[in-house]
C-alpha cells in the first residue's frame, strides 16, 4: 500500500502547515519522490482534498479541512487510515480502535467522517475497508486486493438492484476462484463462496475468463437449480476477472434474467473504469 501510505504523509504535512507549500518542499519534507508527490497532489485536488494557490503552493482542500473541524480531528482520521497500512483487508471496529490507539468515541467519529468522504467503506458485517477513492492511490497493492477494493461497493449495489448474490471471480490456472461476494438478502441464496474454486469449463464465469465475449449465462453448471450470469471485467488481465450474479433458476428467468445480464455488464464496466483510473 505504498501510494496510500505516501498520501497520508502528504496529508499529515499539509494539515500541520498554515501556509501553502511548494510541491518540491512537500516532497523533501515528506520523503515522497517528487514524481509521486505531483501525481498524488493532482489526485487529491480532483477529490477536493488539496488545493493549489495557482503559483505552485498547495494547501488542504475543502473536504480535508472539513474533516478537521469539530470534535473529531483530522489527526484522528489519519490515525484510523494508518490502521490499514500494509494491508487492504477488512478490519472490524475493535481492530481499528486498537491499531489507531484512539478512544472509542474518537475512533467512531473519525470512521464516520472517513466514510462520509469516501475514504473508508463500511460493510454489513461491521467491518471496514479502504474506500474506492483510495484505489487510485494504491498502486503498490497486490492486483487481487486492488480488484477487491474496486469491486466491493459495485457488488453491493449490484446485489441491491437485482436481489441476487453478486460475485467477483478471478482465473487461477484452470479454475475460477471467488474472491469477493455480496450475498443476497433473500432466504434462498448463494452464500459463503469466497475462496471456493469452480471449473472454467461449462460455467458462466469460466467462459468469460477463458475469453468468451459479452455476457454468459449458465444453468445448473455448479449447483442444480442455480443460474449464473457473468461478464469479464474489461481491461483486467493480471489476473483475468469476472463479475457474476448467482441465484435460484426460478427467479433468474424471463425479464429478470434480461435485467441481470444488463446489470452484470454495467457492473463489470464500472469496476474496469475504477481500476483504469489508477
């Protein structure tokens, strides 16, 4: 998570200074290479976290300044982000509070501010992960972790729109592996498949991971009575990735199947866009 760590060092430096700092000065003090400093400042500017004075000086942007107001300080928010340093995995509140050394109230306020500003993503199980805005900063992450970061909110939205379980799979040699999942809220659903491996042949996800174009549909391929709809994530080849919806065949039919195909295609495209912007 090299880029994300560099980002936090720059934010911390800007938060401690009243006057704008030149990019070269920021690079020298923070220890971030000059080329990375310029890139990160531009990304921060696009997100509202930094602002240029037009003559080469940089200060905190509006969104970052707002996070430093009130009882929850900007320093607390940085300490929460530091809890994720070196890992893109999810952390529950207890782990975040312990790693940040913050009081419970301060940690909750900082997490709320970070979530509001798209720097943290809250999951239904009570855990947290870095938000999608951080994906663009995280050039040093493992490719699978970058995929998961980019896909998590998209899968949740796909699940909510369709009512079915949304999945992210990657190709691993001759198998497809589930690496992220947003489970359907319906009683009859696909669940707890993260880490499971399925064949490439005759499965919807396997077909697109093998290079079949467009959206693929497979019935009864992995389990009897289950229909899967899958589409490859465009622009992703290391490793190849796919988005899928899985649900009971009695629900995945007719107009709902037509809608599922369109939604899976759109979701895969959105994940590809997030990754390509990094």
